C-alpha cells in the first residue's frame, strides 16, 4: 500500500484495487430508516416490488427516537395536511398508547407526542408488514455508478465491504450521503457555511407537569413564554414550553452556563416525564466524525448546568431527576442537494403552489441561528407545496432524495425539516420510485400527474390541478 506524505506527515494512502461482492440486487433501495426512509420503503413495497432499507444504527426511527414530538401534521389554519402513510404510523403508535392526538399549538401549529422506544418497535413492524427487507448495522459508504446513472451503493458493516445494486435508490440519510458520494452538487448551511446547531435531547422524570403548566397559566408576569399565550397552558395537559427567557438570565447571572436563550420543555407521554431540548453546540458539522464527537462531548457537558437550572428555577422541576439521554446528538442541518428546483424562503412565506406538488407543509421557518444563541421564526399564515423537482437531484439519474436534505435553501430547509413533512416526502419518493421501476423509466421521467393521482388515491394530501383530482 503506497503512503503519500506532505510536509513530513502522511497525507493519503493508495488503496489497492479490490473486488467487492454484490450482496444483493433489489428493485428499490432506501438508505436511511428515519421518518422519510420508513415511509419511502413502505410506499415502494406496496405492490410487491423487492425493497431493501439500509440503516446504519441498530434500530429504525432516526430522529423520531430522540424524544421529539412530531411537528407539522396540521396547517396554520388547523387542517390536517399530512395524511396517508404518516398517519398510519401514528395510528399504529396510538394502539399502543404511544402517540397523542395532533394537538393544535399557537407556535408549532400542531404537536404529536410519540414515545421514542415504541417508535423503534412500531416503525420496524410497519416496515416488515409492508414486506420491506430491513438491514441494520449497515453504513452506506460509497456508490456504484455507470456513467451518470446510480446503480447501487457500497456498504461497510461487520460483514465487511459489500455492494448492493438497485433499479432506483432513495437517499433518506438526512445528510444526502448517497447523493453527495454519487456526485450530486450539494450545499451546506448559510452563505458562510454556518449550520443550525445540534442538540442532545435528555429526559427528566419526577416532573410535576401540572404545577409547571398551572404556574405558567396563573403567573404570566413571572413566566413569559414565546408566542404561546399563557392561558394555553391552563387548557392543555400535554404541551411544549418555549421561552422563560428571564429565568435563564437569572440562572446565568448566578453563574450557571446555559447555551441557549430559550427554555424548551416537551411533556412526555408518561406521567412526570419531560424531554429537554436545550443543549446547543455551535459550529458542529454533522458530516465530520471529529466534529460530531466534539458535539457529543460538549452537549453532554452542558446537561449538568441545564438540569441545575430547571430544578432551581422552573416550577414543577423541584424533584426532577435524570433518566436518559437520547441515543445520539440530534443534527438539525447538514447537506442539501441541489436539485431540479431549489425551494426558497419566498416559496414558503408566499404559500406557493407548485404544479408538481407532492406534499403540503405549513410549518414556519424555524431557524436556530448558527452563530448566536437565538432562533428566527417566520410564519406564512397558511400552507406551501413541496415540488417533486426538489426530490430530484441534478447530474445523477436513478436517484431520489427525501427528508431534510432535499433541494432547498438554508431558510426553506428550516421550515420543511420537521418530521411530518419529511414523512410525506418519503411516501411520495417511495411511490415515485415504484412507478419508475414498474414503467422501466428514470424517476425524473415519472408522470407527475400519475404520481399525484396515486398519492391522493392512497390517502395522502396534495393540492393539485383539477384534472388530477
Ligand atoms: C434537536 C432537534 C430538534 C428537532 N425538533 C423537532 C421537533 O420537535 N419536531 C419535528 O417534527 N422535527 C424536529 N426536528 C427535525 C427533525 O427531527 C428532522 O429534520 C427529521 O427527523 C429529518 O428526517 P429524515 O428522515 O430526513 O432524517 P433522520 O431522522 O435524520 O433519519 C436519517 C436516518 O438515516 C440513517 N443514516 C444516515 N446516514 C446513513 C448512511 N450513510 N448509511 C445508512 N444509514 C444512514 C440515520 O441513522 C437515520 O436513522 C428536530 C431536529 C433536531 C436535531
């Protein structure tokens, strides 16, 4: 093996050419088992195609397993805009008392609480019931291409390095790992490359959530919340608190190190449980293992003072104790593909309709600013469409992308990134891949009207021209 040096240190090595076994060849390959990937795989498998889902972790669910509520099911006008397969997942969770109703919220439009452990079981069960083959512990580390056409991926796992070929691939990695490695142009962050900071979620038990909500409801001068009127808390037993900025300032003056301006508390489905979304590590690049490691270490260090703050300053936390941290640092933003259409801030804020709409979203631009401790929120007042072209990459065929890494700007991504729209995109990508494979065409050549018709017929919600509906 040849080692090339630069300035006295080893710069690269030349790996010997090697033969890699083709482990499998399937109709549709989905990479990433988060909210988008679960839906993509279930949709693609609906009429018997061979669909394989690869996931690098030991469980499916992605960010739906880190203690977050699912946001985005309802529009700013209260209408349910995400239906179809995503609703089926929630219905399955509800059977196990592991999901709440879609509760209206003045800030988040709707919150749907889910029990993270149950997501791991139920999402897996939904995939297996749909006939999807699932392979865990398998990281996609490279791609197989013929000219501009993606033919499959290279995986690394305990089994070593293997290839998997497919007629169509759907990248649901959140990081656009497949697209990037296939040569699709990608962007990261704002104009300076600044990305939204990640958060390690953690869970406290022994929280008196009744005392918390009634204190906020009854003492509005002491407990100031962002955008959510105090009386909302008097009427709702399950909620997200965002704000209490003055309490953080007091704690900071008393010497506690709190990395954010806002208290964010999410009630759990289990009594006395609360998930805390307050660690925040700046300048982490979720596509760089060294940077990710720094993020995990720093976020873990932040938890101690945040917990002290909650126990000492926030009503209802007096007897709270720590039970668990999320299984991994939650990454808000990394790569976005440059696709056939790049959704932008104006598309979101002008409630834009697209002829090739494949999903409807309504969540506001919710941008945790990369360089300070604050957040920018902007609402459009209604809904906006997600166009099929934003799921189609440029320069590479045989590939679709769904989830937070579709083709958007930094600002538009801050709106479409929540889990309900990611699931709707996944369902659309899965159905598109199925149509493409059945017709023997590239996903880019799929008849959009047919895709929209199928989405509507199968229970999804899309705003489409009259001739489709
Ligand atoms: C701290 C935080 C708070 C948030 N708050 C909310 C909230 O309250 N509500 C809400 O709805 N949304 C929230 N979001 C946003 C939301 O969680 C994500 O944007 C959403 O989950 C994206 O879905 P996805 O399917 O695209 O990606 P992910 O959920 O990230 O799933 C990607 C999956 O792909 C797998 N994977 C990645 N790379 C590879 C690879 N190379 N090979 C194999 N597998 C791979 C991962 O292991 C993962 O399972 C938050 C995000 C963060 C980080």
